[in-house]
C-alpha cells in the first residue's frame, strides 16, 4: 500500500533541488515537499514556487529549519559534505527519518555519531549510495547471494571519471580541495567501496593506496595559458578542458548541443547560452584547470585484503572519456 511521505529538504543545490525534489512531481502519491532550507534566496524562491511551499515553511538554513518542531516525516540532508553529520543528528533528535547524502562525513568519529544517533532515537537513515538501488547492481547482488558463481575471491574495478567531470567537480568545482570538502576516495569512490562491501558482504582488514595530483597543476599549463579560458587564453584551441568547449559546444555536455541538465544546471538555474557564458566569464567554472586551488587526486589505486583472505582492487582515473 502506498503512503505519501512528507519531506523537509535541507540544501537546494544539485542534489536537493535538481535530483530529489522532482520526485514530488513524478510521484505525488508518494512524496510531498512541505519545508525547505537554503541560504541562497533565489533557490528558496524557485523551489517554493514550483512546489507550492508557504513562506513560513521556508528557512535560510538547515539549522533554522531544525529549530522548529518536526515539520515532515523525513528530512533530506543534501548540503555539503562537512555539514551532513551535525544536521542529520539534529534532525533525528527532532524525530525525522533521514535521506542523507554521501559521504556521511569525512570524519570517522562523526560517522559513528550518526550511527549512534540513529540507534538512540530509533530513526531510519538512508545514505545515498544510489548504485545499490539500480536494477543492474541489484541483479548482480542477487546472483552473488544465490551462490551461482561460488565464492567471491577477487574483485577488480575501474572508476572511470570522465575528463570533463574531473575538471568540473574535482578541479574547478565543489570537491576540488579536500581540506574543505572530502577526498576523492570518499567523494567519488565511496560508491565503489560501498558496492564492494555490499555486494560481497565482506569486510576489509588492510588497505594500501597511492594517488596524487598528476596533471592539474601549474607546471603542466600549456604555453600561452591564461588564468581564465575567456580572458585571452592562447592555448584554448587545443585544450580539451576549455570551459567554452565543456559547457557550450561539447556535444555531450554543452548547452548549445541541447544539454541543459547536469553539469549546466550547476552553473545556472536556467541554463542557456547567455547564463552559461556569464558563469564561465565570472565564476569558478571558467578558471584555467592548471590554475585552481585543487589538491584532490586525479588518479588513485586501492588494494584491499579482506578479513576472509579475499582481495579487491580499485583504480580510479580522471583521464577517460
Ligand atoms: N549520491 C550521489 O551520487 C551524489 C552525487 C553528487 C553529490 N552528492 C552529494 O550531495 C551533497 C550535495 O551536493 P550538491 O552537488 O547538491 O551540492 P550543491 O553545492 O549544489 O548544494 C548544496 C546546497 O546546500 C546549501 N547550503 C549551504 N549551507 C546550508 C545550510 N546551513 N543549510 C541549508 N542549506 C545549505 C547551498 O547553498 C547549496 O544550495 C554533497 O555532499 C555531495 O557529496 C551525492
């Protein structure tokens, strides 16, 4: 029997506004948004109008929203990595079940505190390891659990991060610097790590890993590169990371080729040529990829020995199509 779940969303960025909120339109019998929080007024206005949320249920922060009595059945915590834990714990204390974006936290102690709070208050916490919920991986899980292929002794995986995705998220964008967000192994590869453990039911005993920032640094800038793609860069023509290519003309990602979803919607809430051009000219996504404040790895390998003696490996590369 279906039941409509009322939802309070904390964080109206790409995940809160663009990925999860639209489910309220797709499945109104299952989900209704009743409260929202974000410090950016335009995001509040846009989401409030689209989902008919009254002004008194719109808040300028998750913290302010969570000061109120419980407003919904569930809270979606879709803020940035280092905000998740404190907001999730507060929400559980207030009585909400939680949809919690990954990573739970870059801090192990905080991860444990979230688990303890769920236990203490008796709340459900669904962490957005979204691959678990795809038919493809559910079928693999079913096959492994059925024993058809026998024991899992060795798992080898490759995480191909598209070169433009690497540039967008991990050089120019939100997750470029692990001091303020989280490292690649948590930010991107937590999906793979989660799959390895969930699919096999195994636990890691020891791990070795190497990775570094190989390419996206000043000394690799081509001759004539400028600090912004649109400010007289002489290396533009042959540079695949040129922001105008990625966000305007590239047939897979550019708005001029009709791509107005992600990543364009990260640059503008109404992506078109003019708004994307303005974002490239003025914002972080027009910076030269060789002149950013990035420190996360652009390639990494991980080897794991499991408690039962099985082994697993993952190679992540940000230089793939
Ligand atoms: N499950 C996945 O596959 C997946 C994919 C991408 C991102 N994520 C995760 O989702 C989270 C959000 O990513 P995003 O791309 O939506 O980021 P985003 O920056 O687009 O959105 C974050 C939003 O939170 C708002 N915010 C900041 N402080 C706030 C506060 N105190 N209270 C309420 N809102 C506040 C920001 O204004 C912004 O609108 C990240 O932790 C990221 O790791 C998960």
